[in-house]
C-alpha cells in the first residue's frame, strides 16, 4: 500500500484508538493513569546539577578571558564586524523568504470550513473502507489535479490493506468536530486532527473544490 495512504490510515486509527481509551477512562474516573500524573524530582535534580556545572564552567572561562583580553582585542573587533555583517545578511534573507510566503492571499473562514469538510469526507472514506469516497477528494501527485482515470484507480487500489488498520468500533467515534484547518500562509490549509498536526494540507484545485495534497504517488 502507498506510504501516503498507510500513514493516513494508521494516524486515523491511532487517534481514534486514543480517543476510545480516554472516553473509557473518563467514565471510570481514571484519567490520571492515562496522563502519567505525579512529579518528576529526578528531572529537577538533574536541572540543578546542570546549573551548578554551568556556573563553574562560566567562572573558569571568565578567568581565561581576563588573561587574554589584551592580546585578543583586535580579533574580537574583527569577529564582531563579521558577525554584524552575517546577521544583516541573514535578516535580509529571512525577510525575503517571509515576504514570499506571505504572498499567498489569506484564506477566508469559509475556505477553511470547506477545506475541513472535504477532509472529513476523506476520513469517512477511510473509516468506512470506501476507497472511492476517500480518493474523490485527493489530488493526483503526478498531475496536481483531482485524481481521475488511471490515477484514481491507483489511489483506490492503494487502500487494499486499510481494513487491517481500522477498527469499526473506534471508526464510529469519528466526528467533524475533531478536524480543524488553519491558514498556512501559502494558499494551503493545514489540517489538524484532534488538535494534532499530521503534516497534511488541503489545496483548492482548478475546479474550485478543496482537495488533499498527496505528498507521494499512489
């Protein structure tokens, strides 16, 4: 099965499985057991030890720097000038990249809602083991357009092992409210599932509809 399809199916199965566990634990008042609870004194002690060690090293470094200040004055001035030039160049490059990213027109709330609705159709298709439904909202990686013909069939065929990834009982927990979309700043809508990013994006195709952007061929 295609890596894109497998990753999505497993992500859905894992998320819904975790939701089922949380729901069961909530009914029994056992959320503390799932969240781990308790303090971590070891981490605090390690942090304190690291602070003491850092302080000692700083004291030693200060003594060494005092001894070599006079001889290294020229080098320090040269380094400072070089650092300033490097920082300025880096800032210019960052600003240029930011401008390029921001070039995409901001997505409206309607766009984000429609993108989320379409992603929900995709997850429904996976949960119901209905590859035709799922593939109807996926872009063909090879063409960048909605999957049709051989591309659509390849997508459908890639779902051959999904039945082993999805538990029907947990799939029934799927709800539209679990999906959110945010403007990625480049014309795409990033999808989050149950508050977690799955590095998946929705894009508007030439037909005006939103589709999942596949990151590999079917």
